[in-house]
């Protein structure tokens, strides 16, 4: 009906921004409208060297504004709540009084970033294993890794301390947006985001302040922490026609929101393959993660909702590995003086692999390393004369991606935790039939598709 209130869900992703208007339907939440824009925000990070991975906050916010401007005005005027999720681990710095300036756009007031740093993303690699091992031991169930917010702060403390002096607030990119919308004097962050920064104790829901202070860490930059699902504040302006005073939820992890958008049965596991890949199950009620992390364990426990945890095998190697392979083939062809579109190559290699049902070739696909084994890169073994066609290699690569995840959270563990079926989701699974075939071959559970994970929708559903 026209008068019903709706919820706006926003996800600030690694490559794109998505906004979804969600309304209550008979069978549960329904997506009325959605819009997605590529941010093209990748930018140089001069001080961090080739390992640095930064994005322009200006470009991300521009994509967000374009998304909202594309949604129907009369529906935005009915928004009562806004749920926001985004890429975990990353960090952005800003000046509290000058974080943004509100301006008038064609679709009503909006904000433009002010005194704000680049976003150092979760993919950032400036914190080498040596650097990480030089840092104090956190009191947390999650091991510290590159790309984690607190590790990045330590890096600036050592390499570029003046940089930190220019700012007095920090958060994830989605914490930043919430802080700007509600004009929060002190940023607020959910325990989902805090746990992904490192140096956060999920049991006591508090930062490791003593450990951090002792090593000279600028603890004044750390946000306050609240519960996922709670309200962070209200919009201080009519944002793109969304009424002033709309309630804004505390920013959430994109991962938790993606899972929330599709996980309805406790006996389901979610296999999500997008840029990276995850295999996830919701832990039984009352479950508490171990006090200290097992650095060699491939399973991490992430705070979820209502005090529960997700057991996650989070691999850094998913669709990005296939993209890299396509890129490699494209470059080889270019070096021959020929030009073929990447999209053409992608569809041709998938086609070739569908013909090759089997491949004795074995590809261990961890080109991007794994958090629990950062030194182990990719390898190809068992190369024989008969298995080197494009189809064989692509088939083996897709199998390797699934086998790698399966080795991190094996079927036996899934069975022990009561899993009965697998929900297959994510852009790489959706567009790659070979990956789907391999998932069905390797896991001894029925794999069902069709429920797409959508962090923007999940963020709206939480509200």
C-alpha cells in the first residue's frame, strides 16, 4: 500500500554500493526497489607501497548519492528506518566537526565528505607478517591479520605518525556514513565491526584498552561499541527526501547481513562465493568461542545477532582467483598482439570447462594467501600431457576453490553441527556453472540456489 512505511537498506561494498527499499509483505520482507552503482573508488596509496589498498571515500559517497537519487522519491519519503552494512576490517579517519558538509542536490539535501582520509580496505596488505608479529598480543578470540583496522592504525603510528594527528575519529566506511547522517559526536560501532578490527573482546564487549594504551596506540580514535540491531541515531536532515528524524541503525558487518538475508534454518550452511568465499554456519545457542584464537585454525567465530556467533571458514580466494586467471589469459593474448574482451574469455573458459567433466590436474588456488596460512601461495601439481587444455585447467581451478573451502570447514564438522543442506549464493556461483557442479560434487549435502545473499537487504531486515 502507498502509505506503509519502508526500510532502506544500504551496503557499501568493495566494488559497488547497493541500496534496497524493503517493505513488509505477507510472506516476510519484500524488496520494492533497489539500485547498485560501481564505486570505481580504487586509488593510489603512496606511502604504503604496492601492498596498499585504498579507496576514495568521495567516490564511494558519490556512488551512494547516485544510488539514492535513482530510487523513487515517493518511496524514499516513506522511509522510517535505515540499516547500513559495509566491508568489515577496513578503516577510515575523519575530523569530528568537519567530517562532511551538507549540500542541496536535485533530490534534496545530501552530504559530501569533508576532512576525511582514504578508506584503507580489508584487502590492504601493508601490514606484513613480520610487522603483525611485532605488535602486542590482543585479548580476543580473533587473530590479528592484515587489513584489520587496529593493525592499520599501528602501521601509521610507526610509519607516518603525523597522519594520525590530523584526525580525531575513525571507523569503518559504514560507521562513517552513520556518524555523518546522525551527526554523532563520537562514532558508534557494532560489536560485529569492532571484532573485525582486532583488539576487541567479544565476551566483555570491550576494546583491549590497557594493552593498546601501553603500546602508545591512540585509543581516543576507537569508537564506542553497541549492539547490532540497536539504533545509532536519527537523520539530522531530510536526506535525498528521506524524512529528517528517520532512525538509523548501528552499522553492521556486510558478512553478517549477507548471511542474515538468506539463513532461515539453523540446519542450513551458507556457501557464498563472490570476490572472496565463505562457508558459514550459525552456532548453537549459548555457544562461546575459545578465549584465545588458534592461529592455525581456518574457522573464525564472528559475532552475529542476539548474542549468537557464526562459525566461518572465510577464504581470501574466491571469484577473485578466476578473475585473475581471466586477466592472465587476456594478458597472454595481448602479448601475442591480439585483443579479446575479458568478458568473452570468461564465457569461453567456462564453456570449455563444462565439456571437460574431469581433470586429474590439481590446483591449489590460494594466490591471495589465507589468513591462517599467509605464506602459502598457489600451486599446480599433477600436470600431465592430457590435462592442459583450457577446459581442464579451468575445471581444476574451480574444483580447487571449492576444495580449499572444504578443507577449511570439512563435511564432518558440518554434520556434527547439524547441517542438512547448503545454500549456494554469491555472484561467482551464480555466473559460473562449473563452480556449482564442483560444490555439488564435493559436499555430501543437497546444495540449493536461488536465495541470493544481499547485505543491503539483510541490513534492512535487521531493522
